[in-house]
């Protein structure tokens, strides 16, 4: 088997490399599903390197690793190669820190359905994390067959995801799939799917693959929310040579070290920072604040500014819940104080604050 078909580049190999390169296609707790020059196999981490030595990052789906190949049993994973992109989140379990989601992908498909799942706040969060990963985010709005007119959702998504491709598709009718294939799903390229349960990730995988390789469950009729059908992150090779990393729907998606992601996702917000009268402007009550002026005259939506502040605060205190809550309370008090001052000075616009 030629590992370059799975996106491997020979220059990924370190000069002192010992072992055969392989790619992680799925993780089963302490056992890894792998593909290498010998075909598909399984492997386990070398304890002295990963568990006791702490010398390597624990692999996740999409990682390229070095293995000591064992033709008659599980191979031994001895090294995690450098990643070109990496997606992680704060582990929902208290005290466990960062949770790896996927690695070495070229695009992030941020998926929301055009019916009841459409949520701009969640989209902002996903776009921020996608930019931080090192890959290119793409917004994919699913279930276009269920709505007569989705132009308002498209326009709203384009405002939130400035400069990012936004596509409406239907896995049922096939609408929009050819465009996705032509633009992104090319040989040796890897796409990671992110989205809540019920947005149609598994249905899209099946439609792109041309066969039912992923289980699909109906959404609940009472709230249009889906149940988890993908139970683990896995890499799937499509017939055309592109690869997909499908992920379980995430009920909780907290920020983890996303400074660079905020810069990209909120470039429209940060463009005002250099225009303030004072270099150390906190964008609260200082005179000559460009951010305040932009919100007052309608250039910058208030909700967009508040989303930026919230995600910046959450990222800063991702490992300190108590600190995050304190900072959030201070931020809310600042917003209230600002609104009070605006009313007092006669500069308050009805519905703006």
C-alpha cells in the first residue's frame, strides 16, 4: 500500500527515524487502527516512550506515526510525527485538560443544518477553533431540501464567517455536493467534519462515498435534535482519493488556546483596535474609542463584539473555570456600566444596548 495516497510526504520523516511510517485511522481507547505500507493493521503505544517517558504527544486520528511493524500481532507505536494541523478542545471531564480531536487535515467542514440547528454563536466558536487548528475552515449548511428559502441563513453565515466559503447542500438530493467535491475533496486531501448531533455528518459521508458506510439515525421529532451515531473519530477514504475524519457530535465545545484563531475569526472586530485615540484603550469608556464608535453607528454589530469578548475570555481561562467566571462577571458589569453611561450622555440608541 502506498502511504502517499493517505497524504504522507516523505519529508515528514525525521533524519534519525527508526520504524515504518503509518497513519492513525481510528482510536479504540489504548489500541490504534493504522494504515501503512503493509496494509491495515493495529498498534499500541510503547509504554516507555508515551506513558513513562512523556517524550511524545499521544496520537489521535489523522496523525502520522512511526511503528515497529509486527506481521503477527499489534505493532508498536514509537513516535508521533510533526503535525501540519491539529484540532483539540477542553476535555469535558473536569481536570483532564486538553482533548485531541484530529490531526493533519487540510480543511474543516463546520456543519450546521438549515432547520432547527442553525446557530450563529456556535458557528463563531467553531470557526475560531478551525482557524486555530492550522487548516482552512469551510461552512457547510446541510438539509437544504427541508427549507424553501435559506437566503437569510446564508447571508448571516457569510457575515459571521467573513472570507470563508459558505455552501448549502443536501445529502438527500445531492444538491451542492459536486461543488464541495470540486473545491475541496481532492486526492490526498483530508477534511475533518465538525458539528452537533443530527446535522447530517454521517449522511454526508454516505452521500460522498456513494454507499452506506456510516450508520444514520433519524432526528427526534419534538426538538429536531439528533442522537450520536458516530461513536469515535475515524478516517475514511472516499472513492475519489480524498479522506474524511468524522467526529462524534459535541454537546460541549470549550476553547483551548485559541489566540491565533480569534485573530482570524474576528479580523473584522480587531481591525478597529488600531484606530482608537489611545494605544492602551480597553474599549470600555475611554474617549476616542473606535470600537464604541463602530457599534454606535452600526458598523460593528453589538452581538459580534460581545461574542469576541466572551470567546477571548473563555480561551484565556480555559484551564481555570473559577477565573473564567470571575472575568465573565467583570465583563458583564463593564457592559452594564457602558450602557448606563451611554444613556446618561444621551448617546444611547434604542435596541443597540
